[in-house]
């Protein structure tokens, strides 16, 4: 994809602080981090949302996170936890599939905000989902 900034990063046309890469994926530093060590994991292939991703990729990504990235973040940055998140279309600024790996620290103030007033009754939502 010619205009995709993450494809450009993969091709080396844009710089990145790469932490890990192999033939399937790349992990690099988020240029606008929420916490110290906020990383992005992306497939080398241009795919957009979770609907495009196959199970082999997820399985490989999980293995890299479990065996390399999370241990690295714990050891080098002393994080207390890791939040793994991923936006699909809504809230997705870059339309190249990416997983946020956000190390967590005491009092980092990272939170999702949400509009409680717009929420439907939980029973109503449940009925929509199961009927
Ligand atoms: P999202 O809102 O889930 O699409 O997240 C996109 C993320 O990509 C944002 O957190 C940006 O800070 C990050 N980002 C955008 N451009 C770059 C770049 N050139 N290098 C590293 N991270 C980037
Ligand atoms: Zn791309």
C-alpha cells in the first residue's frame, strides 16, 4: 500500500525504533507513547483489521509477546503489567493492523474513558446479542 505509513516503515522508507522483527511481523516504538516503552506490533503484510488477520499470525504474535517482548519490558523497564489493545476502524488512526503493547506502571493514569449516559440497560444489550 503506497500511502500506508506502516508499510513505509516496513520497507525502510520511514524510520522506526525497531525492537524486534522477523519475516512475519515487526515491533517498534510508538512515536507518541502513552507510557514508557509503548510499542506497536504489526504484520509485514498490509492488513487492516482483525477480520483480515489469520490465526497463524495471532499465534505467532502471541508467542513473540510472551517469549520476547513482555519479558524484555519487565526486565528493562520494570513495568508492572502490560495492556494489549487493538482498534478496528473506529478509533483506528492508522489503517494497517497493529497491536498496542502498553507497559503499565503505578499511577500511569492510563484509562479508557466512556460515556455511561449513552449505555443501554445490560439486559437489553444481552437480548440483542443472543436473539
Ligand atoms: P491507532 O489509533 O490504534 O490507529 O494507533 C496508531 C498509533 O500509531 C498511534 O498511537 C500513533 O502514535 C502511532 N504512530 C503513528 N505514526 C507513527 C510512526 N511513524 N511511528 C511510530 N508510531 C506511529
Ligand atoms: Zn500498510
